[in-house]
C-alpha cells in the first residue's frame, strides 16, 4: 500500500467494532471447525485483512465480538498490538449485529465509531476507502454513514441490491420487487445516539438503520474499487483469483 493510500484522514474514529461472532454457516465445511474470521484469503485470516486496514486508517482500538469458537479467535489475536484488541464476549448468548454493538458500547466510547464485518474485503481504487468514509462523515447530519458497493460489479454478489442513494448521499431501501444499484459492504460509521432506545438482547442493525432512514439520517458513499462478497467457499476461491490478477497487474 502506498503512503498516500494509507494516510489517515484528518478526523478518524478512535475505536471500531469488528463483528466476528457469527457461525459462518454459508462458509461450511470450512467453518465446521474454524470460525469464519480465521478462514484464510491469500494466506492470511480474513480478520487480519480487516484489522490491517483499520490500523492503516489510524484507528487505535478495535473491539472484536466473539461467540462461535471464541477461544480460537482470541488465541489468534492474542499477540496483535496494532490496533489494540479488546474482546466483547458473547459466549453466553449470540446477540446478532445490533445487539452485539449495543453490548460493546461501553468499550467503544461516546464518539462516532467504525463498524466493520470481519469478512468484508476489497481491492482499493484511488486512495483508501476508509479515509474517504471518515472525510465524508458529518456528525450533525448523520447517525450512520455506510460504505456501499455497486451491486452490478461486486464479486460474489447475486442479489437485487440493498439501497438507493440520493444525490446528497441519503439512503432509502429498495422497494419490493425492485432492483437497487448499491449493496452494503458491511462497513459503516455510527454515532452512539443511533442506539438510544434500542431493543435489549439480540437484534439486527436493520432495526436502527430503518429508524435512521425515517429520520433522514442514514447516508452512504460509494466504494472506489472492487468489493468482494466472500460468503461461500466458492466466493473465497474466486476472490483469491481476483486478488492474484490484481497483484500481477
């Protein structure tokens, strides 16, 4: 990565949460004995690709939530120094994406923070996408800012898209039986206020996103580069090919 690509933005979150607690059902049989964040892509665990990108962006602390095969994730990250790793333990109950974030809020602090799926990887375009995300953040206008990829060109994605984006970046869900141009990459900035009054226990982030949409406070920016939806063993193999071809180029 070039110095320009890894240069932190003028503002960046002081913490991020890496969602690493799920069972990785679609990645079976690889995840029968291995948590999905430790599945290897180009010789490195998926979660290491994510944490490297977080470290390059200037975020000093990463909270990693764990449930399925938690001991293996903790052992893998035990010696990691940058970013600082803090675990959010969900061994007793898997809390889903929203509940997992709420459980980690005391560790994340009072300022806006990054939310990053442990399997979200991409090939950068011009500059670093996390830096672009931080530069676009506006605490006054936004409760969340999503990094979105083109549904038509993302590797391994075959759905109908997730969001329609207005010219000012505000997001709306795609309508029923409609196609939407953008898919959520699993990466966003969130303000803690978005979770005020959130449900207790397990719930999806979709609950607070829908409320933000109603209030006109969910925004997005488009990823510059190629996003890879590494959800299955077949997609993992294809992602390896794409990265290899990019390395050769």
